[in-house]
């Protein structure tokens, strides 16, 4: 019973993360990283709904997010943020579509 409860909790966390990304309350790349970690805890880590998110995570793993930013130079952050914004301008529609599918599949 504990395992089912944990599975349900992780699915809710996944859906909540996707919903926060959809509403703009969570940075898309931070959410992508979170979803990539959570997918192993929801009972279906190879589900095709994760493929776009996995691709984005792979393509953006070099961008500094969270606490790591404190150890980066301002010049590097400026360049990385510019590159990150360009990437998101191109990919945000695909990321948000994947989030919508995740909400549908895991709700």
C-alpha cells in the first residue's frame, strides 16, 4: 500500500510541475529538469510523453540554473541567459505541449 501511495504522490508532483510550467509559475528549464528526475518515480519512465522533455533536458543541461548560478561570472551568466532565452523562444511551444500531454496522461 505504501508503494502505491508513493507512486500517486510522485504522479501528483509531476502533474503539478507540468501545470506550474503551463501557467508560467515555473521556469521551463527548471521544470524540465524536475520532470526528468520525477519520470523514474511515476511508474512509466519510458512513456513517449517524456521524449520532448528528455530532448530539451539533454540540449540544455549546460545552462546554469538554481544555486550554481552564484558561482558563475556575470559575463558568463549574461551569455548563457541570452542563449537560454533564444532556445526557449524556439522551443517553448513544444515544451508546453509536452506538459499538457503529461497532465492528461498522469492525472
